[in-house]
C-alpha cells in the first residue's frame, strides 16, 4: 500500500497533522471551509426560512 499523501500538496503525511503534511496545509484546508471555498450541493432555501440571512441580503 502506498504512503498516504497530503490532499493539499501531495507530500507524505505527518502523523501529528494527519491527513495533512504540516500545520500550514491543515490551516489552508480550514480557511477553504471558512471562506466557503468548499461547498456542498443542496436545495435552495425558500424565502422567509432564514430570517436573519434574508434581511441581510436585502440590505446589500
């Protein structure tokens, strides 16, 4: 079986940061999630179902 590789940079993983190779790659992955770089498909929410979000969009 091949050595596991970091999903960000393809270097060998480090057990301390698994499945990543370093803290930097681990942080880059977290920033992708927080910045909505990774999105999961889903159905649109009907208007009125998210009152806080719906009102924020109207102010833009």
